C-alpha cells in the first residue's frame, strides 16, 4: 500500500500534527488509521481494534518530520 512518506502530503493537517506530536508511537490509533485509509482509498490492514503497527521505515520518517518541525518551528504543511 505504500509508505507514510508517500501519503504525507495528502494527509490532513490535523493527522500530520498528531503524527509529529507523537513521533514515538508504534501503534496508530483507529482515528489516525481511518484518516490514512481515507487518503489512500484503501485499507492498511489494521488489527481487530482498527489500530495499525507502523513499520520501522514509517517511524523513522515521522521522527525525521518531528525533528524538522523542532528545527523549523510550527508549520507542518511543508
């Protein structure tokens, strides 16, 4: 289905903000999974609780975005 880096620009600002504010999150809550599923017009393969475990690649990408936000200041739409 792709990676977080591919979808980042299509995610709504509230979802991106949540991800940058929670860069250590390993399992995404269902509200975030739903927002991503809406963007990709598919299903990420979440568990029975509608949560999703992020891949190492996706966690690294989110941590880099969070680090960029700290360096650049607010403005997740970059």
